[in-house]
C-alpha cells in the first residue's frame, strides 16, 4: 500500500513515518523531501484525513490558523528535512514498537511531542538510556535513532537552561548520557554550566561540576577551568571533592592548565573529610604522573611524602571509626589511593623511598587479612614495596606476602598474587623461583584468568636448571588447555626451548611434541625453524627422520608436522631406509613404503597446497637418495605436471625437465642441503658472544658457527686451508656495522686500531689489517694461521683511476702454503664519497678464489678512510697469479663501472 | 580510570549502562553483549577478574565483576585502579542501592522499565513513570559514587545523605515545569477517520494509536 522505497532512511519498502506524510501533497514533499511518485495516499482513496492534514499543515483545529501545535522545538543543528518532520510530527502521537533480539516485543513507548510534556520530561533521560539498551539498531532504522537523539539532546539543553533544580537534574543527566564532544551542540551548554558553577545551591553547582567532569571537551575545559579552580578552594567539602575530580578531567583534556591548579593543591591534604582527601590524592596522582616537573616539585618543595605518611599512619592507628569503617578497616579506599601515590613518588628516588619504608612495613604487618579489603591494602603495599627503592628485608617480606596469597582460598587473591609476581619476576627472580611449584599447580586451575597468568609466570620462571621439569608440565598444559591458550603456549615453549635446551635431542623432541599436540596453532615460522634446527644437528638426522616418519604414519592432520616430516624424509630418506639410527631402535622401512607415505600426503585432502609442495619436493629429492625406485618417482612427478594447483604443477614440470634434459646435473642439484644460517643472526657480534665463551650454556643451541659442513661450496677452500676446525660461517653480504663489529673483535685481541689506519703503509710483521671476524677468531685459537713469511711480500697498487686507488697487501698461510691471502684497501682522493662500492675479482681456472665481505660499501672522500676486503686465493700449482677485477660504485650521482687486469703480483705472493 | 559500568541481569538484559569513554551506540551494544557472554561462562566460584574483552581498551583493561542473585555488576577499569579495591567499590555501590531502595533483590524490577505498556494513561502509565524516576535515581546515586570515571565517594552514609537532600529539594520545587495544556486540547480535537491500525514493515512493527482513548 505504500511506495517502493523511502529515500530518507532507505528502508526497503517504505518507512513507517514517511509513508504517513506522503499522504499530504505539497507540504510534505517539500519539507521532508519525499519523492513525488510515492504520493499514493489516503487522498487517492478518496478519504482524506481531515484532522491530520490540518495538523500537518500547522493549523490544528483547536489552535486557529497559523498556530503551532506545540511550543516549538529548538531546531538549530538539525538537518532541514529533519526539522521539518520534527515540526510536523509534533502533535501526532504514535507508538514505536521495537523488537529485541529474541523477537519478543521489548518495549512500547510513546514519542509524544507537545502532548504531555510533563510525562515526556520525566521519562526523557531514562528514554535515552532505554533506547540505547534495547537492540534498537537491529531494527535498521538509523534514521529514527538519529532523529530521536537530536531531539532528546536539544530537549536536554532546554532543561538545563531552566531555573529549577528538578529540570536541571534531568537535563544534565540526559546531556551526560546523550551528548559528547563530537557534537557541536554540547558547546551550547558551556554558558549554562558556567552560570551553574556560580549558582547559590550547592547541588546545582555539583551537577555542573559532574557534567563538566564527565563530558567536558577541551574548549569547555579551557573556558571553565577558572571556575573549577575557585571551587577547589571553597570550604564546602561536597563541592571540593567534585571540583578535585573535575580538575583531573581538565588536566587530562588540557595538560597545560595543570599549573593553574598547583596553588589550590597546597591545602588539600590538610582536609579532614575523607571524600575530599580521596579525590585530592587522585588529583595529585594525576599531576605527578603527567609531569616530571610536578613530581619533582611535590617531592622536594611540598614534602608530600611525610604528609601522606602521616595520613596513612592516622588511618592505621585511629582505631574504629564507624563513619569510614569497611569490614573492620578504616577507609581502605583512601589507604589504597595513598599507597598508589606513594609508589609514584618513591619510584627511582632514594630519599622518598627511605621516608616511606617504615610506614610500609607497618602497613604490611598490621593489616588484618581475613577479609578482601585487608588483602586489597596488603596487595597495594606489596606493589609499592616492589616499585620503590625499598630495603631488601622489606622486599623479602613483600614476596612472602605474595607467596601467602598464592595459597589463599580466595581465587581473586591468587589472581592478583600471580599478576604481581609476574611484575616482579624480572627483578627478584630467585625469590619468585621459590614459589615455583605453587605456580605450576595454578596451571591446573579451572579459572582461565588464573591459568593465563600462571602460564605467563611459568614461562618467566623457566631456566637452564629446571627446563626439563617445567617443560613436562607445560607440555601437559598444552595438551589439555583451551584452544585460546595454545598459540601463546606453543610459541612460549619454542622460545624457552631455544634458549635453554639441555640437548639437541631434547630440543627436537620438544618441538615435535608441540607440533603433534598443537600443530594447527603454531606460528608459520615454526616449520622453517625446526628444519633449520634439524639440519644443524648432523648427528641427529637418522634419529629425527625416523621419529618423524613414525609420527606421520597414518595421520596427516597436523600440517606443520607433515611439512617438517616431508622435508626430512626427502632430505634424509637414505638414512631412514638404511636403518642406522643409534639413538633408538631402528625400524625397517623399504623405499617403496617411504614413497607410499609421501604419495598419500600428496593425495590426502587434508593436505594444504604448501604441504603438497613439500611432499613433491621430497619425492624428487629421493630420486638421488634411493636406488631402485627412480622410475616410480619419475611417474609421480610426471603425473603432477598436469595438476590444477599451479604451484604444484610448476614444480612438477621443472622436476620433469630435470629428469629429461638435465639429468647430469640432477644429483648435484638435489644434493643434501648445507647448514642453514638463522635469518635473525646479527652478524659478527653473535659470533663474538658464542666464541668468547661468555655464555657457555647456550653455545650448543645456537646455530653453531663451528662444526663440519660437508657441502657448502664456499667451505671447500677453507677445508683446504685449515682442515676441519676452521670456522667458516661468515656473512658474505656486507655486514651492517662492519667497522664497529670489527672493532669489538679487535678489542678481544687487544687494542689494535684497524679502521682508521691509512692505506699507504703496509705494516710488515703486524697483525694483518683485515676486518673479517673469522680470521681474527682464528687468531684467537692457539694455532696462528699466518706467519712471518708475509713480512717479505711487498704490496702493490692494483688500480688507480679517477681518484680511486686500490692496494693489495699479501700474506701467506703457514698451514697451507698454497693459499695466498690478499687484503685489498680502497681509498678515494676525490672530494666526494663513493657509495655502493662493490669489488669483484676473477682468476684463471687453475686457481680458486674466495672473496670475503668488505668492511663497508662507502669509500670516504679525501683519503679519510679505506674499505678493506679480503681475498683468499688457492694456488695449488703455484702458477703466476693473474686477476681480473671489476669495480662498480656510485660517484657524484652517477653509476661507475670499470674493469682492470692485475698482472704485477710480486713473485713471493705465489711462489 | 573506570571505563564503563554495566549492570545486566542473568539473561543479558542491560539494566544500567554507563560509559565514561565515548563509544558509538552500536559498539556500546556490542560491548554489553560481549561482556555478558564472557561473564556468563564463568562459574560463581572462580575469580572475579577477566581479561580479553576485545572491544574496550586492550590488554591494559580488565573486567571486574560481581554477581548478585539476578544481576551482574561489571566495572571495566584500566591498570590505574586497584583490582581488589574495585571489588569493594562494587560492594559499596550495591549496598548503597540497597539502602536507597529498601531491598536490593528488587533491583531487577527497578530497572524493569519495559514491562508495561505506557500507552494507556492509567495505573500502568503511572507505574511506568515511577519506574522511570527510580531508574533515574540509580543514575543519581551512581553519579555520587563515580564521577567521570573516577571514584568520588565511598562513604555510604554520605552518599545516601546527599541523595536524600537532593530529593527533598526536588520535592519542594513541586515537580517539573507544567506542560502546556493547549497541546492536549489540540490532540483531543483530532479526527482521524482512517489510519492503519497496524503497520508491519520488515522487522519493525508500528502500532498506530487509537486516539479516542485520550478524548
């Protein structure tokens, strides 16, 4: 019966109140903006509602022509169509029926303007709430809501402006609930509030303060801060306490007004009334927290600490006062507030801490703890003791109180105890460690809040000594806990295991256990991390692959586990089949069985695309590790060449090509992976740490820089160089802070200045001028790599062009005479730095060459510094050295490139 | 700072909602709903602190609640408030309400505004007025306990005394400003021959009043 769509509120067919107004041609289509074609109406049906029409035209019968049906709503700030409808709506009463979520009719009420305003006013403020409380928006009538709120807001403003307390009371309540600073309307209140702050009735003043303290915007606060400050000095305690909180709000909104309230704070603490004291402490706390200057001022000039101590002492000693007593304790709220302020004052300040030590001890021992209030005070006291610079005896007392809390029957107390232990675990680790078993017991609590805290605390308590026991508990917890804990718990276990793992095998076992129990909750980087860990522990390969094989046998649900397993089977499949596991009873597996598993991973519909990729690559790798199943592998790979998964298809096609075109390269390409470096290693500094034996315990668990690394190509040279005991893990990219890292290393060697050394004079018989960590570290070991024969080799200038000069200095290794170590030094005599400097070198095939990373990529201007880089040349046949070098760099904004050949090597360098 | 004070009954119907930080209405609704579901899951014998309300604040915020017979009182606070202290504050608030309304067990009824249809101006309507007034009273009491998210007064006697003094003042003024009587007469004279009695559009149900009731 109505039009198809309401333009104003976009309801699908027609919104109820627009449909009513469509009835009237002219008036409404202009005012409300209703579309014309929707004007099917009562009129069309031939029965025009006389009364309604009259009302809508603003001429109700009872009022005479032109009269408004109601006193007129203040319509400023309301959009024109809305205003129109507001006016027109006025005298018509109707019902709004709102449905609540469960479908029942939640409330039926009246929006009546001008009908019975008394009734309206009474319900006004409560309506605001009530409309919010019901699921009004579910009805989809946003338009109605905004209309309704605009109306209510304006009504509130009108009420506030009234002279009567009753009106003001509702008006202010409504304003607090309905208005906020995002609506400009609220500024209309400023003047009213200003007047009311100077009103003769304290309750009106109180209302104004309360409203300002609740919803005052920064403009309002600026305008009214003076009034608030005046009220802060009155003798009326009812106003004073409200003014103090209002001042807090003003400071929060406009911090620069803080100074203004400073004089008023002087006498606040001499007040007898506890309400005022309480709010004053809140104000002082806010000021101290906001500004360090204020904090210092209150500490030094105002002597705040002794004042607070005095108040606190009075509270404890005063005995029973019925006025402030809460279950036997005198005003616990005030005590808690004061303790909080003391905490802020005593933090990092010896004098203040000293002054409050005694009172804290008194509170800690004298407070009666049979009730919650007592515990609340005790808890605050403990926090304060922990935060300030208190005596050690007091700290022990505090931790013991927390320990007692942990055994308390009340869950709330246990919760706060765990929370505060978590805060103190960093500073008083050993003291907290004593309560470990209690904390671990809390993991079994039914309460999720306590569980979470206990879990966090348990991870904080894990160390090298208790790792095995703690992990057992935590793994058990991981098994049984709610899903929301699993992700956090798993990553916590990974971290702890990495830090404190007692052995490789334990570490691998732990991670595998996590993957089997909570595989779907672990973070994405868990898989590469575990793979890296496995590759690094060479002796564990056979054991690991066997364990993983067993773990995924028949269960492909835990994707991360399947991925790791697939990778390991691909990599170490030969070990699995040969059954040479030493750690565990070896299992007998045939090659076909292994392939069966991987193939079923490929076809399983639980496998994700990534997992399939892992499986396919694993199968491919096995083609070089297995002897008699190559044909089967070929077949599998060719099948997936037509997979609908693009990623998988591409892999398969590439592998197929490997079988057909590049079969000669296949075994080399699919060789066992070299040891992976951890992505997050921070270069030489870490090597210094691990090698400097500062932390002997974690040495094992870090990606080891030492150890045999069979397939790394770069290491072949080094194997020749110095046997297996050389540490070849070198970041080959330019290090981020080369000079400082080098400096640290050199500090270890003794203060040898390296970085600033001029390039010109090669220092014979001194320590070679190189910045590469490995050499220096080798230098640390008992067996020096280079000897004095280097002394006799003269240096050469290999390149000098465009201001760039490169010099070569030589050393010979005394362990392997066929290795020549050339240190290049590049210097720049122009007036501009050369950036992105890259030095590359090539030698004839009879030589082998290793280029280590440069000390920097910038050659500073005016010969003020040099780049050093080390080249190692293996020359087994002792032929004459020849080298071609390529230089690229940016200079004066353009990219430069140059090639040169170096033939003038001195004979000592290669003979 | 106290971020929000929510009171709802065992069925999740909000009875008192007071936010000290601005949230859009929809978010407020969601917060109430989410809080209710979080709190409902918890037994009475586990602790009264709860983290993890995703809508208010974040990790710094905690929900601290107490459950009384049919009502949940939930305070959402940040770390500048003492957890155990807030628990006591809830107790003070409830005891104050108890003092002001004779029996706190009826609190649920006090808040129960939507029970009666106010359309007919009769006994039911008057009851509704009374209840609305009481609802406001709860707000006024809260205003004397917490102001702008900060604790104002914890002394029960003081709170009750102030509330009573204000109510006396209100009484002496003789109620709200009188309504203009002319509007009433205007409505009396409306003659609406045909307005649809019931309009059902989507999920919104509109009842059009039978105006003859006022005449």
